[in-house]
C-alpha cells in the first residue's frame, strides 16, 4: 500500500475529527487550527514542496536500521512494514523531506528464488518515511519471506504468513502473547527466545513503548554519561518525541528479530500515549485540548511504526484500532481497544473499594459502539474459539481475603456493568469457548472466567490468559509478595507468576494449551527460557487444568 493522496476539500475529514474534540472544548484559536492541520493524516498531493522525490541512489548509508515487520494476516494478503532511517536518533531520520521509492518482494523461499509478488511503495516524509504495504493477492495458509530495497540497500528479510481460507477447518494455530516492554527496566531477552519459537502469529497487547523519560544512569541499560541523546531523557509529548522513542525501541536487536520472525497483531494500552489516560481525560491536570493534541501525536506515531492496515489510519486524535481477524473456522480474534473510549476511572483511579460510582451501569470500558461491534461479531461467529486480545485484567481480582476488598479501578473490576454486558452477550450468542488475552500487569495469571464472580460455584464460561511483561518492572519474582493473598482471595485464579517472559497458546479442535514462559532475569542479558507452567482448556468445557 502506498499512502493515499490528499483529498483536497475545505471540509477535511481529519480536521472534522479534531474539531469534534477541540470544538466541544472551545479550543478555537489559531494555534488549535494549526495543530489540527498538522495532524491531517493524508499525504500532500502533487505540486507541493513535499512532492519532490529523492533519488534512492543518493542514500549513502543503510536506511533499514529499524528492521522490518509484518502484521494482520488475512487469507489473501499481509501487511508489510519498514521505515527508512539512516540516522535513527535524528529527528528526520537522516533523510531530507522528500519522497523515496521503495521496492518490495515476497517469495516462497528465504533465498528469494521463487518470488511470487513484487511492487513499489512510497516512503513519505509526512509519515516519517515509513512504508505500509498491503501485499497480495497471496495464497491462504502459506508461509512467505519478504524484503525491501531502497537504492543499493536491501533490508533484512522477514518471515510472515497468511491466514487460512475463511471457511476452512484449520486444524491448529499457535501464537505468542507479549506486552509491556519498558526500555530502561531490562533487556528484551524474551524477544530473542520468542523469535526462535515456531509460531503462526504474535499478539502484542499494549505498552509497546513507555512515555516516561528514559533513565540512562540508573536503569538496567546504563549508558555512559552524556551518550544518550537528550530527547530520550524527557517524557514524550510531541510528535517528534514519540517518533524518536519508537526509533530507540526499534533499534533493539531482539525486538527486531521477533518482528522479522513472525507477523504481529497489535493493540495499545496507555503508555503509548500517557499513563492511565481514559478517553480524552489525561492523567495529569493539563488543558483537555492540550492532551488531545498529545493524543493525536501519539496515535499518529503509533500507526506509523506498527504493521497496521489502511483502516487504522488515524484521523486527528482518533484511531479505530479495534478490528476482527479470522483463522479459518478455528478462531475468531476480536481485538479490543479498552483505552480510547472508556469512562474515566472511578474514585480517582488506583485500587479502591467498589461503590456506586464504579458500579454505575452507564460506565463503559469499550464505549458503546465497540461493545455493539463485539457482541454482534459473536452472534455471527462460527469459530470454534472466540479469542479477545485486549489490555487490562478482565476477571475479578481482590487484593485482600477480608471483605470488602479493594479492586483496580483501571481494570474491568472498575467497570463491572461493562463486564456484565460482555458476559451476557457471550452467553446470548452461544459462545462456548471464550478466551480473553490480557497484558498490563507485568505478571502471568491464569483465570477461570466465572459467569458470577461473587459465587465461586458459578459456571465457568471462559479462560483468561494474562501474560507477563517483556521487561517492565525489572527482574520480578516467581512468587511476588502478594502471591498467597491473591491466590487465597481469588479461587478462580489458577496460576500466578511474577517473572518476565511471554506466553504461547496453541488452539486445536479438541483443546487449547497455554504455556507460561519466563526468564530468570532481564537486568543483564542472556537469561535462559523456562516454561513455568502449562495448562489446557477443553473445547466445550471451559476452565484451566494443568497440562
């Protein structure tokens, strides 16, 4: 896909999207209008200064410093991504503000002797010279190899695959689940191991980057004084800040290896923008219009740097990230966004006692439109497994064995009416094999999802797999200090481990298997990988059992 050309109209849809927000905030200044224009997502057409094209032969240094990636596999296509950045820690990436033609090719073999598709895309400076190619038509259920070329430089090769045919009875699917990779809190050894796994796809559940200033002195990745550029030692706020933070993260060789090895399906949580924001409400006391401009910057940089398709192009401070993918009739993936549309956290956020504010039936974690989309998709689903990749803990989680117990207002516990509508919708749709995938909390959990969490004998209606962080939180421990309390207070909690790592899940016709994998440490490199525990859940009989 080359990025679409600008629709020249005085009523630009991207500007209308911004105006919906900043208009109701009465942000009608010249500065506001200029900022809105800056976040129009389409590319200027011919005749503008940016239309000038750079001869790729003039690129003298390797522009593929940030690697390659693929994502959102369909039966007939896959999204291919790269970014040209000869000098990745420089604001312009080391390229002038000109378009660059990039060639791409897909082959059946890793030596590219059997090339099946070739094409050209344009790396636009307005999108920081990122490239998003919706490559196809391709055969369903097929492994492919891909690469890019700009001038005399050839990118590293990536491996990807298409989904099975839509109506096929796919026999199996194995995917990885990852989240939370704060750069300065540890090395990404987990990604190195993940790259070596035999997986069909990887699901990233959020906190791909952290907006906080990078600790270059006391962090796990200590830098000699003055060697880390200043832009990384402050919190991300502007578009340039977010773009450069992605550049820092994507220079990590272990992350690049994982992206090159597997297609990713991504969704965000809070730190891609700002900690614990909700909808258009910021964490801190800044003017709402200021936060919406920050959100627009964050969303634009996210799309630029993720393997996302055309429907996810941002429109000002809006980006429709929730979407549906299929793996034949074996699995339906309903990828959620529980951050952009949520009601503000009750009782000032954090761990609080539930009460009238949090239990207000009008409160929502998904927003009304996304909730209707989810429940409608379940009613039409003919998949054996209905999988919901999302961000925050879905199952009830008490932090005390004494009633009443506090719960996290940032999770589904802070939105119990929203959770009840989802569970009732799953029941009404006849969803027998519900699997919720979660990140955020930097620990492994395995939950049985209860129809009524207040009754331990209530019917088990699904399984929640919570994956730990890649590095966030430092080394962690197998049994965190609250392990005994949590396991006693939550009888539906079947597994709890606080080390770093990832999870792999294998779906079959008879059962699903979850393997919780950990590394012993992340503050130094080279930790071995261990499978801390394995569980299965049988088709038609939800609930986790030791494998």
